[in-house]
């Protein structure tokens, strides 16, 4: 099972060109992952609102460009547009493997006066992998506000722990013909990925992998399980630096012990310039 995570910057490359077809082609080139987790997908934000954009619905475009997958959008920002249309911005998962229950979690947005920010969301899909079900969660945390980002890290931990508790209590099944009250079994195996907008050596990264006070097992950075003790590779600002920043390391896979023991490979493609972030690929077996 290959899982790709990538902040595609509304499909805008280093060359300034917005091109969803290029993103889809890169997904194919990068191993044609079974599950593709994308951040910064836009709809209805033409330039100058988003540089280079024509305002097209990229959720729809990417679903059409990768038609062999179930497309699962997660809208974090939903604003009024022109002529009754809506402007939307968020993440999406596209899965070739069967998708069971899907959950969407709006993340905390505590007020930090004078600091810019936007609503953030995590989307969770229970994926039927060949070796068993896996919770795949992708998100994009706040860049500007450390207060909001910290609250979002804590909420991701809560989401993970709550799902793990449901997995331990696998009896909570109402059976067929119960309508929306039917409860599907949640697996313990969990992968949380995306652009966390925090550094590998930060306190917030340490918080993500900190122990829990109950039966929930701690998460681990998948990189550490494959390359223990090695420096984390850059995933952002490699081909176009931001003023005041060097190369950054903010795109991660976090895994629970069940998913962690299945890791076969971890790769980052540092060559592509189809976005300002680099795609990261995790393989489970």
C-alpha cells in the first residue's frame, strides 16, 4: 500500500504556472500511489486571490484527472463568491483502494489578535488495504499562528486517540439496515500525514509523538522508524526560498505501532518543481 502526501500549492509550480494536469502526471510518475493525500486545493479563487489561478474547481479537476480513484474532498474555507458561487479551499484524498467510512474534522481556530490565519481541517478515510483496514488522515496546519497550530496538534492527538478507543471497543456495531446509526468498525492501524507547518525539532513535533495517559499507543514519525538517528530531509523551500527562511522540514507521516511495523519504505522526491513543497511517499506491506 503506497500513500503519497503532497502540499500542491493550488497546483502552482515554481514556474508560477497553475496546472492540475501536471500534478496528476507527477502523481503517476512518483509511483502511482494507492492513496493520494493532497493539501491546498482551491475552487473559486482566481488571481489575484491566488497567484496564477483561473478560479477553476480543482477538487473536480483532480478527480477527473485521476478517475481510477475515489475522490474525497475536505473543505476548510467556504466563502461567498461571485454570482452565488462559493469559494472553497482545503484538502482531498484520492484512493484506488476501497474506502469505508469517512470523517471530516474541523480543527480549532483560537483567536490570536493581530495574527493571520485560516480555518483548517483534517479528513480521515478508513481504507481497505490488502493486509487490513487503515485509518488515513491528512491535514494542513496553521502557518502564521503558533497558538492555533498548537491547538490543532492537540486536536489531531484527540482524533487519533478517540478513533483508537473506538477500535478497541469493536463491539459498537449496530449491524445492517440501521441507516446513519450503523457503526462501522474502526481499525487501530493509523497514518496521519500532511503539511504540519512545524519543524522536526520543534516542541510541537515532540507533542505529536508524546505518550498518552491511557491505553492509546504513542505515534511515531515514520522517518524515525526507517532512518533512526538520521537528519530529517527538507520538504519545503528547496527550489524557491522564502525571505528569512532556509530549507524547511514540515511534511510528515505519523504512524501508530500497527502501521509502523508495516513500513517498507519512506521516500521524498526533492527534484519535482510542480509545487513549492516536495511529495513524500510511504509504503506499507
